[in-house]
């Protein structure tokens, strides 16, 4: 059911909240008459922090205005005439409001839709997707809302008691003034004649005694009221603290953990709107209770009555100040983290947000946020409240930003869009630690006041750890440091401690998450793939997954020590596989055409039971970012004997010249993809289309791959059709001989080394030759 249909059925406070979403910035009539169109647009696909997305937002704004104008034109009749005018006016109003800032329109509508969905979900207590941010209302969600209702009732109860106390105290003061007046009258009797004094004095003394007795009783009653009120405030503050702990120490910490895992390719951490609504409710109730405690303190000062109330109120005031301080400092968070692999002299962005900024009116005097890069040691000192003397470990350009308040969404945030790390100051490294293992963090800090300068807060928050690099070649090692930290960091840790060893299944989960995100595939690493990786990491031959369940892998094994017989680490090899697959092999991986994680011996065992021409694709063991073709064919040296051949590994350089699918098409001896799929059935949809006919006597050259040992004579163009040769006009194919090796001759397997640069030079030279006019064949057609 459409969200708008459900939203119209809201009642009470939920209906009021929904109605408050609309106004001149976005009229509710526009939502009503364009409900289907609005809900069918991909608002979430636009990144509000990316200025380059503005053209998409502008397109949506223009479409919205066109839809409004079309709706207006279709209105007929007397009632339709008024609606036509109104809708036309709204179209003009929206164009004027958002034409120069279309991203604000997107922000506004996203907030409206999100809030409506949340209100509908709360009202119906049903499961409803909300843009991937929250799949369902959990039991804890209901408990949090129920606790807020209890807190609201408790706060209202103490407010009623406070009014009653104030009323009683005011009446007490009036009666006290009456007793002073009676006392003054008694004192003045001394000036009267004795007879008159004796006549009036008894009645005044009786009256005084009655009033004083009432005052004594009422003073005790007032004291009891005050103590009862203080006791109720204590219970309210206990519940507020408990609720705040659930929201800040559970929900917000979980959100931060999801944000950290998202850096490894985990699912998006989700929006902050629900958390902000909870934090704003907390802020509102804390502030109401703080004002009540201050009013109680004012009443006590107005009418001091000896007793423990003074100390109680002091404790309450201290407690409520601690609670609101914890709320404000904990809700100053990084909504969009800076990149965790940070290259110097490169622009980067980040967004900081104060979840309670709107409710506490911080935006009335917008605070400025400063960003500084600090080392791991400086971060430790900062959390211990040690004096760091404003030290930094580098210089960031454009590191100051004023927080902006967005009226439509109620968010207060600072968007750092053009920061750049100008220089970095590294610390002394420990032992075998490399520069790509050194962690820094971006410190964001600000200062602001609330309640008319009643309370002044200095807030600070640290980014996830960042690794600073100066060259792209350091990226893969820096990524390894970040991946290990994001995956295995414990909440509340000392910056930035992580375990040196983890269980193998834990690492499997982390690298599988990273692999799926990098390759952008739902096909992750299978159990067989993970066993292959375990064999590589532990130099083991076991194929039983259970053998690795309780094994631990250290950071050194992961990315410090080279694999046996290689000059690269486990991570560097795995990262090379990811990069190659991401850039060139993604569709083939998704199709299941690449087995990939298979060693040479396994490939031989698998292929020897298959017909000649059966082949498979596996990642090279000997070369970073390489993939090879293994196939079964006759042994040319022994008649009747078969063997498995392995082509020298391809890398990204190869695929920048000619794609994998085209290379497989070139090799006529490759017939079936393991186990038995005809290769054209698997790869033909990725073949490059045939070349066009010659123009003005020139033909385009084409590079085709050949394996000399398996080359067959070129077929006669007049009798055999090939995918890349046009029979109507001769085309020339430039063959690149590609080396191959077999497992039985180690001299043909020089660790996968293959000089692609020389090959590319030859190819370019041949192409240059072929661009020249071919007079002997085409003289009649040349211009």
C-alpha cells in the first residue's frame, strides 16, 4: 500500500507530527496530488554531500514542476478552477525556492518520506522497508518508545506536583505575612490604654496561635512535598540515565560499529533520523526536568525551610547536568567518515553532525568545527584527558567549517567538502612496522552553549583510524591495515589497539565481505574457495574445512611475511585477485565462469577426467593479479597420451589490450568450460562485435591471440566465417603469440613472469604499419 494512503490514516500525535512536516517549503497539497509520482522516484540514489549530483536533483525538480503543471491543467469545473490556480502557484513557489539549491528539495522530500514511513510503522507495528535503513521495528524499538511514554508521564507528574508546591508555598507566604501583621498589631497594643489593650489582646493572641500552628503544620507539609518531589525527580533521572544508556551505549555504538564494518564493504550503516528523534526526545525531557529542578531550587531559596532538601537539590542539579553533558558530547558524531586510506595532496570530505543541535537551539549561534590530524599516541593522550598542547601530526587545508541547520530535516551538521592533507609528521616506528601500518585519526572539535549560555560544551570526536600514504603503490598495504582494524576492533578500545591474532573463520568473514563489496557481486567466497585460501595462508595441504576452524592467523601472516617461495604476502595476492576481478572479470565471476581459487595440481586432477579441449580459469599462484587458462589436450611428444597445459597468466595489462572473452574466442582449441559447457554458450555475449568494412581503402587492424603450439592454419575467408573477419572484404589479423607452460616442464614456468610491455610495443608497431595505405592490394581504392 502507498505510504501516503497509510499516512492519511494516522491519528493523534502521529498525525500532528506528519502534518508538521509540511509548510511553505513543501505544501501538503503537492504531496497529496503527486503522491504516486513522489513515491516512485529514486530519491535515495542522490548523494546529498556530492555537489556533482546537483544536476540529478535539478532534473527531479524540473520533473516535479512539470507534473504539478500537468495536474493543474487537468482540473475542470468550479472546484477545479481554484485547485488549478493553487497548484500553479505551488509550482512557481517551488521553482523559486529550490531552483538555485535543488539538493535541498531532495533533502526535504527524503526527510518527509522517511518520517512518514517511520510514523506509519510505529502506528501499525508492522514490518516495512525504509530505504535499507531499518528493516523492521524490533522489540527494543518498542521498549524504547514505551520508556519515553513513561518518562513523559513522570515528567508531567512532577510538573503538576511542582505547580501544586508553588501554589501551596505562595499561600504559605501569604499566611506568614498575616502572622507578621498580627505580631505587629500585638506590638502596637503597648501604646494603647491598659483597658483597651486587655480587650483586644486575647483575640489577637488566639489568632496568632492559630496562624502559627497552621504555619508549623504547613511548613512540615511543604517540606514533605519538596522531599517527595525530589524523590520523584531522582526516579525520573534514573530512568532518563537508563534510557540514555540504551540509546547511546547500545544503539548509537551499534550504528558506529555498522559504519566501521561498512568501511570493509559491509551493509550501509543506515540513517540517523531514528537515532536523532530518540536523542531529541531525551534532550527535551532532560531539559524539562532540569528546568523543574531549577524551579524547585528557586522555591527553596524563596522560602528556606531547614532540612535535607538543599543537599538533595544540589545532587539533582549535578546529576541532570552530567546527563545532558553526556548526551551532548556523545551525539557529536561523524556522519560521513573521511577516507581511511588518505593520500597527501588529495581532496577529501567528511560530515560531522550534532544529533541534538536542533532541539537545543544550538543553531541560533552556529558553532564552528575544526578538523586536525593526530597520531595514535596523541589520540590515547586525548582520551585520558592529558594535555596534548594542541599538537597535531600534520597540516590539513580547509579544516574549519561552520555547522549549518537544515530547517526541513531538523539536522545540524558541518560538511567539510574540500579538505586536503598538505603534510604529515610520522612517529618513530616500532620493530617491523611499516609506514602503511601507522594509524592516525582526524579529530573534530567545537564549542557551543545552550540555554542562553547557561551551559558551555566543548565537544570532540575522533574519526575511524586512517592510514596516510604518499603514493598509490602503498594503497594495498594501507587497505590491509584498515581492513584488519575495522574487522577486529573492540568497542571502547584504547586507540587503536587490535588483536595480533584472530581465528581463521573471523578473517574469512572479513575478506568475504570485502571481496563481495569490491567485486560488487552477490557471489561471495564459497567454502571451497576459503579452504584454498587457508591452504595458501597456512602452507597446508588439507582440504577439510574443519581442520582450519580453530586455527589462528596473525597479522604478520596476513600482510607482513611473504608467502613461501614468493615475494608478496597473502593479502597482496588476494588484493590483486580482487582488483583484477573488479576491473576486468566481474561479469564472468558473476556468471560462475571463473573457478579462480584452484591450484595447479587441483586443476590437473579436475581436467584429466574431461574430454580434450575442456578448460578452466584459475587465479595465478605465482603472479599478483594474474589469471591463467588450464586445458587438457594431447601430448604432442607422446601419441595417445594426454596432458594439462597452462597458459602464462594474464594481468590487467593484457585485458586492457584484449578482453578475456575475446582471448578465449581466439583460441580454437578451447572447446568446453569445465565441466562441460560449450565456451560460446558462456562467453559469446561478451565477444567484441565484428569489425566494420574498410573505409576509403583503409582497414582496421585487429590483434588476435594465438598459442603457437596450438595454432591451426588460417581458414580461407571465402569458405569459413569467423567472428572477426568480414568475408566481403579482407581483414588482417595480427597474431600475438602467447607462451604457455605445462606442469611437467618447469623450465616453461618461470614464476609467471611475462614481459607485457615488450608485447604491447610490438602490437603498437604492427598497428602503425597497418595504418599505412596498402598500395599493392588497395591501389584502386586509395584516395
